[in-house]
C-alpha cells in the first residue's frame, strides 16, 4: 500500500507541476521564473532556482510529520514528492539544460521528445505565451518526431 501511495503521488506531481508551471510560475511568480526564460541572470544560479525550496519545504514537512506518526501516509506522499523532485532535477537541470555536462548524446525518442518540447517552451520569453508546461509527459507530437526518424 505504501509503495502505491509513493507511485500515485509521483505521477500526480506531473499534473501539479503542469498547473504550477502554467499558472504560478508564468503567473504571479513570473518574477522568479523570468530569468529562466530570458537568461538575464549572471552566474550559475537563477531566481528560478528558488522553486526548489518552494517545493522541497512542504515535502520535507510531510516526511517529518509522517515519520513522527508511525510512518503515516504523509511520509509516503512526501517521499513521492521528493522522488519527483529528484527526477525533475536530473531531467530538467542535468539532461535538458546541461548544468552538469553529462547525458548529452541520447537516441531515446522519449528523452529527445522531452528535450524538444522544453526547447519549444523556451521559445516564448514572456509570461503570457507558452506551450509544453509539462515535464515528464509532453504532447505526443514531440515523441513522434524522433520515432519516425529511426
């Protein structure tokens, strides 16, 4: 049962991420997300990186609270959110944006589709326009682009 909670939470986070990205990051918190699109920051860190804390703090709270209560479902929800955060970091920051220059050459249609959709998202530099707000699941056309090339 606990594993099921982790898995459901992990996949639910994709929807939460899409909604958060579209309506919060491209909405009232655009002030934090803007530099991720226009590269107006100097150095390796962006104001956008504060979203790590915005998402990590509630996850840590759920892990802590759940661990105090005989590893209640809150712990496993926090674990699912945390695992999604790790996946986000590895795929978004390392694979897509190459903050650490590894995993540059892949032939995976799935990973190439995610990378292409993210590049499409970054074409838009203001908060009002945009597409491809998802992270692990993006429109099928981006995957098809690479499946047909094989």
